[in-house]
C-alpha cells in the first residue's frame, strides 16, 4: 500500500513541476506582451491581466521509509 502512496506523491510532484513550468513559460512568453496592451490603450478600461503564481506546496513523505 505504501508503494501506491509513494507513486502518487511522485506523480503529484511531477504535476506541480509541469504546472510551474507552464506558468513560467506563459508569463515569460505571452503575458509580458499582453500586459503592454494597457500601455498602448488597446485593452478595455479597467481590465488587468492577473499575475499567475507558482504552486509552492510540497508533497509530504510517508513515515517509515
């Protein structure tokens, strides 16, 4: 049973890493340019693109390993 939980924990860690990589890529490649729309007066008034935050949580290891 512990092996199943350990595999699930590792899968969750990989999912968080993939999410954080995707957020970083989106922020660096897309949202930087999209946020310039406000400076160019091309965005609707009052509309702002929110900053995306990485997931900072970590998976708790099973006891007794």
